[in-house]
């Protein structure tokens, strides 16, 4: 994933699966929300667990963030 300073967002899927495009914003709650150009949107939280950063999605699933 790439979050650009101008609000653009891209996510490239593994194995030449294509790229998703959208625009990100930061909510007052600290959630990072992305509105994708296909109409889908989602909000995630990035939290620290010790020295590791974890993405916590809306469903409660956790994903380690690679540096």
C-alpha cells in the first residue's frame, strides 16, 4: 500500500493481481479511511504492539505491517 501526501492511495495485489486506487483520509478517531474509486470504502486502525505495527481492520482482523 502507498499513502500519498496529496490523499491518493494505491494497493498492489501480489502475483500481478492488479492495483486498487482510492483516496485516504484520517478520521478524528485516528482511523485511516480509504474511499476506493470502485465505490468500496473501509477504515483501519494502525496500532503498536510493542515494537511491531499492526493493522486492525473493521472486522477486528489483525495484520502485521511490514517496514
